[in-house]
């Protein structure tokens, strides 16, 4: 069974290791804004006491932005559980919208999020080309040998009725 806990100071080293391995460092750029994700709210997924997933997020203006989502084991429901937990945190904070950006080459993530009820809200042409000025380590070619240029924004409206639909989707698409 997957349990979700709030990241604490005791998790900082593990969190830093995950961010370094998966993202190169703790700096993430989304919509032209730099985030030091080590300073954001974090949720950790555990199975039998082993930490196997991390989500970082921030709330602002009745919105919750999912900044990173990392499932260290694929197809075990870890990402789904973390996404659901972030949406629940957003609802508790009075947020009406959960959103994120990903790169145009991240087809697996786009599929994952859409299967869980998220919709494409916008495409920002050239946004990753601009983000490279802030984070030069962003690769020019990404997954599936696709040139990385654009950000794709996905969203889920967090009204109670929609949230119930999200719960069903998340639970059924591990």
C-alpha cells in the first residue's frame, strides 16, 4: 500500500538526491520562473517504509502548481497517488486549479496526466529555448530524439465535482 507523507527536514538529503538524479539540480524553470524546488512543499510516497516517489508544489492565487513529480518505480500507482495528494492539498488550501508545465518531448508525462483528467491548457512556443538562459543544462534534444523547444501547460479544475472524477481516474489508471 502506498502512503503519502509531508516532506520534512529529515527528508532533505533524500529529496536533494532525487532532484539531482532526475533534474540535474534543485532549480526548475517553469513559465519563465526559477524555482528552487528544495524550498517548496513536498510530498513523499512510500511503500513499506521505502521512499519511492516525490512531488513538489506551490500554491498561489487559488492555484496549485505541480513543479516536479517523480515516481522511482513505474506503473505501481506512485505517480497517481502523488498527483491525487497534491490535488487534495490544493483543494484544502482553497485552490480551484491544479496546473503544471512539461516539455514538448515529454510524451509519457503528457499521456500520464491526460489519462488522469488533466487537459492541455496552453502551448508556449519557444519557452524552453528562453528557459535555457536561466538553466543552460536543459538539453536541446530530449525523449524520443525530439528537439526540446516548447512548454505544454496542463490543468485540472479542482471543483468538488471534478475532483471526484479525478479520484476515480487516478485510482483506475495506475
